[in-house]
């Protein structure tokens, strides 16, 4: 039996499991509580699957053209950092990073870990909390 306490909430689970599985379950439950808290504090959402990072990357990259010299390099470096998030998601999903990310460059079209490649996050109702970004 496993009991997880989180502030004033309790969850009791019956069954067997090794220590790693129990820790994963604890983290998953904690993450779910954090998402619920974030939605209560601020119910603003963005499309999931790293769509927000891609959209920001496209806008920041377009804005970098307005600057010259060192500022432009700094802005483009930030764009590369934003592009790392979908790259990590693709790699963790077991997909081919370069092929998957270069296939589409639409802001709300991003990585679908349950399907193959990219999908429209609007159609799949995949959202993340804005405060969690």
C-alpha cells in the first residue's frame, strides 16, 4: 500500500510496485496537482507539444533582422535555445529530430508523441498552462 500526502490531500493506492514505480507515480500525481493549481491561479493556456516554443522562435527570429551586430547574434542564440525544446521532445519520443522538425514550421503544429511526427495541437486539444512556461 502506498500513501501520498500533498498538503491537505491524500491518495492511497493498493497493490505492489517497486520503488522506482512508486516514485514515478508520486511525481505524476504531484505534476497533476501543479497543473490544477496553475489553472486555478491563471487559466491562460497555450498549445502543447512545444508549439508555443516554435511560435515564439519564429517571431523572435523575424525580429532579429531588425538589429545589427552583437544584438542580432544574441537574439538568434535565444531563438536557438527555444528551438532546443521541440528537439528534445522529438528525441525523447523516439522520432527523427531533423526530419520531424523540418517537416512543418507552423506555430500550432507540433510534436505528437502518441502519433507519428507532427499534428495540429488545436485539433487534438493539447494545451499547456501559460504560467507553466
